[in-house]
C-alpha cells in the first residue's frame, strides 16, 4: 500500500491534533503536531523573559534559535508522542492559557517559522506522515495528497477548549477562552508570514456539530480514498 502525506490545517481548537493523532495511529503513519513546536518555542521565550505582557524581545529570541532543540518522543505510558524542549518533556506546560495567549505572536516571527518549517519538511521526506497546523497544506507540504481545512464557530471551539482546561485544573472563565480564540484567529489569519488560509485544493471540513468519532470516520475515509487511488 502506498504512503501519502496528509495535511490538516485550520483554526485553533478545531480538534486537528485529536483527529490527526488517531489517524496516524490507524494508518501506521508518523504524527507531527506543529502547533506543539510553536508552543514550545513560546514557552522558551516566556521562560527567558523574551516575551512579556506588552512586548517581546525578538532579536534575543532569534539569536537563541540555534540553541533550541525540539524533538518528539513516545510516552510509553500513554502511547502518545510528546514534545521535548532541550531534552525536557514540556507537553503539559505548553497547553496552558499563558502559552496560548502568546503563541500566535511568536509564530508570526519569520525566523521562527523558517526554522520550524525546515524541520517539518525534513520529517516528511519519506511520506507516511500526518501533520497538523496552520500552513501545512500551503507552505510545508503544498504537494500533499490529502489536505483538509478544519473549521468550526468560535463559540464551539471556545467551549471545547474551556472544557479541556477545566479538566486540567486551570482556573479560567469561558469568556477568557473565547477572547483568546478570537484573538488567535485574527492574528493567525492576518500575519504577513504564512497566514492561515485554506489551500485551493483543500477540503473544507466544518465540525461544529460533529462528535469526535464522526469527525474521525469522515477524514479516515478521505485518507483511505487517497491511499487506494
């Protein structure tokens, strides 16, 4: 059976990572969460004081980029691939709202995107990969055999994200999460470097009223069609 490249793009909190992880597992493909990569860089910038409440020290972060080592390693307890920053597992820490509030701004820095896109393209040289993010089908893998652009209303996405954060013990309000979702949508869609947009040949997939199982089955069917074509 031939291997293909599968690109899942879309707005924040549309469930891209959840679907992509299961899709990769079912197909026996490699899964790469590019959002986790940008979140890890954001966490690094926060820890170093390169980004604060009102400003960021872009030059210092850029100068430090060669020192950043990102890798994905399997957690054998959960059987999930988790991101490591300079050898430290930061999977849990990158998911909080503190990082979420800054990640779109860090992801808009040209040098950051260039470094991570180069790494992502190397990961996909042999195909058999499922990658999700904002610019996978337009920049990272424009020749991907299957491109899916996932979307849902801001309110649906905020509710999902709010529930996830509460389950992790975060002290947060729905209004704060909705504001974060809306702000990230604006920044992701309007940045100069690799803005979020649907590739011309991508399949738009609105999952506002779909369960996780319904989402997975629909996209799994699309993947099988491309693999068997």
